[in-house]
């Protein structure tokens, strides 16, 4: 089952990418329209949009999904419900494809809902309390995006059409809802808490979620709605949140010890970079970085899955040391993916990330923003070297190096993706004909290389020198908890649930007696007193006359 679906997805991915490059050569667009039903004088139709962007992105998603399914054959071999896992991954990919090729908000909502629901089913796969809570955080955070898309649909429905390409000015009215929906899916501040929590899922699912499906759906949605950022408010709002997300995730990854959480925070940092360049209007560069990032991030997660698999489920990087002795090929590919992450020249990450940073340098903007972008990029270099230092060179190995033999189905897909990580950026940079030529002076052009050198320097100062940066408990807690974001965003709701039993018991006891029941009993006693007076009315009048006569005379 895994072989059949994995190989079919890989074969289909080459077809989709080939058609996408063909469409890109002369910018062809196919729009498929299928009539479903006429309801109350409103025609409900299904639309499919095939242009170069949707075709290439679907091809990348299918290729990564095929690699993940082939990888999962060995990784999930001992699981009893592995077929359920495979069907879940296939439904996940189908929902993402529906969301990509839909130019209609109703179809986008169907794909979006499918992503949220199936991600919940995959996150709770291991059926423990940690997975259950992580799945609930994931699905509830993404429900916010569903509500925002529904509200934007209501605003478009009054004009009689849900196609966002039809009214290029009308849908700007609902732009805030679309923007919030993109922020929830891509886990930007203040919706970042669910992304590290989703690491409770199996590692192949994490690879798929963090590379090309759920977290990239928000970026892709905003790329399709790129006209929103012609409005100054939306562009500045997104730029501010993306910059904060880059800074928060970069500093958090430097102090974190959980391997999957470090890679999740690196995903958050790169998503912030995509959102940042998108807010500046360069949607094509954002899409280019989205494609290259999908490939090396999926490869990074699959390598991490090999390490966790060999460490018998341990995810602490301090106990994964000298991994190169056990798996030299995986160690090499893990280092290759990390180098692509921080933009080492001539790897795929370099072609997109270098172009994005140079475009930011060329923009006339706030100097503080430029400094924060450079600092966040240095953080990327530091935590990449830090992960390599602990897992490949220094740490303590808990498992003998000959404990696990070579596995073709786990290491073969990683090696194939490693080849694409080396050559993909080069070929795609030549295939996309519409990038702007960035002209910079020589000393500005060398800033990106200087960032890598600065990252190496800070890393060596911290681990081989006497730099005590971020070695304090409170600072570690602050950065590793993502600036206490989960407690800030969900703490009030959790505390209200904790105190709910207290309020319920009070409401059923003395509050009930002093409140509604007390008023009822008081009214009852007063009513009985008035009834007694009315029953003895003649006696009361005689008694009243006698008392008054004695008082007067």
C-alpha cells in the first residue's frame, strides 16, 4: 500500500511540475467550471484554477508526500494502525490540493476544513494525553481561520459571487478576515502556540505539515490575495507581526533542547520571513522561498525522524551525540539541510533567502526593521550550528551505533531530496522569469555572507568561549516558552475552566440560597402573611378601632 501510493504520488508530481513549467513559459491559465446546483436563484459551481503557480506547488506537495509515504513504510512498520495512518496522509494531501487549485472561497473553505480536521486526526495518532491536548490546540486554533473565511464569504456573497478573482476591489473589504485566516494557519503571533504543540504527531506527519501543507496554506492564501497589501494598513500590520514571529522563534530555538521543537521553531522563523517579504509586495519571492523551504524542511524532519528512531524515541539533542558514526549518510544529509536552512551559498535555500534579504536591503524603510531582520537571520545560523554540534559532534549517545541496520526506505527518500536541495534553487531561479534585478553596492551585497560568519562566531563564543548569553533559568523559560505566548493567549480560558467547578459549587449552594431561592422564599413568606391578614380581616378592623379609640380618649 505504501509503495503503490508513494510511487504514484512521485510520478504525478513530475507531471504537475512539467505542466507548471509549460504554463509558466507563456503564462497560460485554465479555469474549469462545473455547475452543481441552483439554490434560491444562486448558482453553486465548482471551480478549478490551473496556472503555473498552482501546478508547480501541487507538484512539490505531491513529491514531498510521496517521499513521506515511502519513508513511513519503514518508520511506521511496527504500528498496528499504519494503514489508517497512510489513508490519513492521503486525505491530508487531497485537502491541500483542493485548497491550492480553488479560486472560489467556498472550495477553499472545504480544503481548509479538511486540513484542520485531518491534521487533528493525525496529531492524536499516538492516543495519549499529550497528543490529545496538542490536537485540540491545533484544531481550535485553525477554527479561527475557518470563521474568518466564512465572514469574508458573507461579505462577498452580497455581491452574488464567491470568486475572489472577479471583484478585485470588493474583496478588499473582507481583507482583514482573510489576513487573520492566513495568520492562524501559518502560526504567526498571536496564534503561534499550536505549531510546537503539533510536534506530538508522528515525525512523517510533522515533515508534511511543516513543509508543504498546513502551515504553508496560510502563506499561499495570502499570496493569492496579494492585492491586499496595496493597502498600507494591511502591509504594515503583517510586517510587524511577521518580524515579531521571526525574532521570537529564532531566540526560542537557540535555547530549546527538543529536536522536533527546534525544527518547528525554525519553520516558524522561515514563515515569518515569507510573510515579511509578502507584506512588502514581493509575492513572487515569497512563493519562491515557499517552494525551496518546503523541500529542505521536509528533508530536515525526515533526518530528525531517523535520529529519533535510532535513539528509541528520545528527542533531546544532548543524548544524540556522535550520530555520524552510526549513520554517516543521514548525518551528512542532516548537515546539508541545516546549511540550506541558514542559506549557505549555492544550496537551494541560498537562492531564495539571499534574494529575499537583498530585496529587503534595497527597500527604503525603517533601519530598526533591517537590524531585526539581520539579527533574526543570525539566530537562524546559531541554532543550526547548535543542532549540528549536539547531534553530530558532541553529545552523548544512548544507543550503540550498530543497533539499527541501513534502511533503504528511510534513507533513500532523504538522499533523493538531498539532490533536489542542492540543485532545485538553481534551476528554479532560472525558470522564474519575473524576478526583479536587485542592484546593491558591494559592501551591502556581502551582508548575507557576513551574517553566516557572525552566526558561526556567536556559536563558537557561546560553546567554546566564555559568552554566558542566555544561560539563566528565567531567560531560558521566557524564550523557550515563546515569550509565554501560550499562557497569555489561552491562560485566561484555562483558569476560567479550573475555577468553573468552584463557581458551580457556589452557585448550587449559598449563592442559590441567597439569590433566586432566597427571593422566592421571601416572596412566599410575605404572601402567606398577607393571606393571613386577609383571612382575619374583620377581627383586625375591630382590633384596630379599639386601639385607636383608646388612644384618642
